[in-house]
C-alpha cells in the first residue's frame, strides 16, 4: 500500500497504518498497544513514531505521524 505524505510518498504496509491509527487513539490510562518488531521498525524508519530504548517507556507518535493520519482523514 502506498501512502502519500505531502509531496513525498512512502510505502507503508496496511499493518503499519493500522498500528499507527491504534496508537493515536486515546488510551485513558491504558498502556500503548504492543507493536510487532517489523511494524515498529517500519514506523520508526518512516519517522512516524519514536521508539525508546528497550524497557524504557512506550512508543510515541511523532508530529509526522499525526500529520500523516490527518492527511489520510482528509481524503
């Protein structure tokens, strides 16, 4: 699946997009969902999430990740 971000296009799998959407949902005290290693790497390489050192916190969405999701909603 090809996803566009601004003038630049990047290839994200459906699994990665689904995971990014789940991470963006309000969790109200619940922990962030666990990500498969390859999905986490794919999102990190795209610049959509920041992945902490193992065992030190949770994955968080970057501004680029939020922008990507907003652009998808506008279509």
